C-alpha cells in the first residue's frame, strides 16, 4: 500500500461524512482492510462493505450530520487512537468520541473500537 497513515486516517474520517455510497466506499478502500472489524456502543460491522453500509445507515438516521476528526493520531506497534465529534446539520456538537484501532500489514485499519463521550468519572472509594 502506498498511502501514508495520515492519508489512511483522513480517508477514514472523510468516509464518515460522505453520504454518497460509491465515494464512501472509495475512501474506505484507502483506509479500511477488506475484513476489518468496527465496533462502537451501538453495534458493529465486519468488512469494508458492511462498514460503508453502517455509515450509510448513520446518514439515513441523521441527514446532514457529519463527523470530523478533532485530533491528530498517535501510533505505536500498529495501534492508533484519535478523537472525533459528530456535528448536527446546523454545526452543533452532538457527541464527542475517541477511536482506538489496529493497522494491518499494509497500513490500513483492520479494527476500530469507538467510544462515545468522555471517560466515566471515578467512583469515590
């Protein structure tokens, strides 16, 4: 693969804001391994096409919403993480989140585990 990690993460982030199925799948071809696993609190998708379909479902449920990356990324030993936010059509922040991922041997994402909102508050002992 010839894409840099920055290009991979940028394409992945752009895929979440792309309502057109063909353009979204083209972005995921850059960013996502064929059999990658995506998980967040609302469900999961296995494979590039399944992730594209899941993102399409997001657009169907939230017309005009978009996701944007809110940080750079940190990577070591084939593991990454970065933060993002979902914006409503009028630009308000609906939710913030963080994704943790794994890269395959070609530098594409092979797994993302996403979390919504800030980390839980520590319970006092």
